C-alpha cells in the first residue's frame, strides 16, 4: 500500500512540474528573407569544412557555425 501511495505522489509531483513549465511563445521574424540552414557540410573548393549551420540574413550568408564570414555581401549592397 505504501508503494502505491509513493508512486502516486511521485506521479503527481512530476505532473505538477510538467504542467507548470512555461509555454514557448513564437518569435515574430523581422525579415522573411532570413533563415538558418543546417546541419550542413561546406566544400570550399579543396576541403570539406565541418560547419553545423549556415545563417542567412537579408538574403546573404552571415555566419557559419558561429564564425562570422567576410562581409563581401554587405559591401556589395552599400
């Protein structure tokens, strides 16, 4: 009997914790031309690079796995 009560109490505690977790809110995209592609592997013409994600902002490549790429795309726009 004690085991059943302990099991029910444990289930109630876990259920209370799960139900009190915050609900994630969708983030409004400020630009429909910005997105993330991944996971990917990038070939630079000689070797494969092990980047995990490519970040595209305003239609231009912005980041490769956290390393900021050269700003050649920005220079073309200005």
